C-alpha cells in the first residue's frame, strides 16, 4: 500500500512529495490574488525578501491551484443586495490572459453539437486536472488533462443564477480569422480598395500588396481570447467565460441566456 502525506492539521499542503507549501502561504497567495497580485509577483517578492531561490512560479501556481481545488469555498457568485437575478449588470473583458492557442489547437465539436455544455462536469474535471498535477511525473501524460475544445469548455455561472447545469457555449459558431481571410481574397479590386480606405491602410500598389496589408491589419486587430465577466454594480462576479477567440456579443449572449 502507498501512503501519501496530506495532513492539513500540520498546516502543510503537500503538492507532489517534493514541494510542500505552508497553509498560511497558500492563504497569503489567495489574498494577494484578491488584491490583483499574481503568484508570479508573490514568488518574486519572496525570493527578494528571503534571498532563497524558490521553485519556478508556474510550479508554485500549480501547487496553489491544487490547494484551492481541494478546498471548499463559500463564495456564492451572488450579491446580497442585488439578489440572484441582478436588474443591472456590468460586462467586462480581461485580455491579459490571452491564450497562445490558434484555431487549429482546439478540438472541433462533433456534428450534432448544439452549443450546450455541462458546467458542473467541466469545472469538476478542471479541478481534477489541478489535483492530478501533483501526482504525474514531469513530462508524463496526464490522464486528467482537459484539452481545449468548444464542446466541453463551459462558462461559470453562480448556482442560484443559472437555469440549470446545462449552459450555452456557442463559440464554435464564431467566424475565424482564416474564414475572414478566405472571404477577403474572394473580393473584387474595388471592394479591396475601399476596405483599405476604411481601415486607414495604404491603398497603393498591386492587388496582392493590398491583400497582404489588409491581412496584417486583421491579424493586429484580432485578439486571441480572454475572460468575459458579468458582475453587479457592487462588483460581485456572477459569471465568467474563458473564450479562445476574440470576444464578441455572442459570449455575453450565451451567459445571459444561460
Ligand atoms: Zn450587488
């Protein structure tokens, strides 16, 4: 039989039998995140203060996330003043988390997929991935890894606010950059000329010069995704959605309809 030390009563969190975090460090990291300080910065600060070299920040982040995945949380994603269905909401976008994924890295949904995903299943499997990281040797395949896909990734919406555990993610219907480029290349010369004017792109040169400039412009404008957030005017977050491609009204419509 295999015994793994995981005694929180000793105020320690064992990540992978090598890296063991003090529970008060885990709680400090949590509070720092709540005042917008990343784990990366916290590790940098600790190294400067103690003069001791820490494991890479990414490893500390994984250890901390494992701690959170094993912790019960009381946050309800609902504001006591606004109730479960706030009459006024604020929608925001966080782009800093832009993922380096391209459309080709994301698993295509099966043909019969209608944009309905199970929120509990998705977040439960994400928690399992966070926990399993401490058990899988470096470089080995993690059976619990959750690959990015349109038909499994789900937004988070507070339990009392959502209709049910089945929520919408219709991101697979977004028009991709590749698709837009294909359409652009089919356009007539005069359309391309006027597109250049509208986008304030230099419109002299051959057709292929103009197409190249427009493609570059498209690339610089298209974001690679981020987090869509819905909160009440008091600042309580009701729902979160991580998108692979540039956010659109579709993301917020999915959240509001769920
Ligand atoms: Zn509120």
